[in-house]
């Protein structure tokens, strides 16, 4: 905290990390399950899109809250 302080506690930085979490964690999980269930690409796109938007919003809100 002494080095960076609140430099990376912003709305955009939180949104970036939320979106990355959605793409790199949620996409593989839902994609693999959809392959086993023989679901369509549209099914995967809708569900992953929902989670990416949701996690991006959550990350942005938490990032914008700042310290304590």
C-alpha cells in the first residue's frame, strides 16, 4: 500500500478485472459443461455474456468504492 496506494482502485480497473474473470474463469466452466450437454454456441454465448457483464459490473462497483 505504501508503494501504490489507491492508484489502482478505480472503476475501470475493477471492471477490467471483473471482465477478465468472466472470460478466463466462467467461459471455460460453462463451455466445458455445454460440450458435455451438447448445447449450442448460442446457449454458451448468452450465458457467458450474462456472467461477463455481471462480473464486470461487480468489479467496477467494488473498484470504485475505494478504501474503507
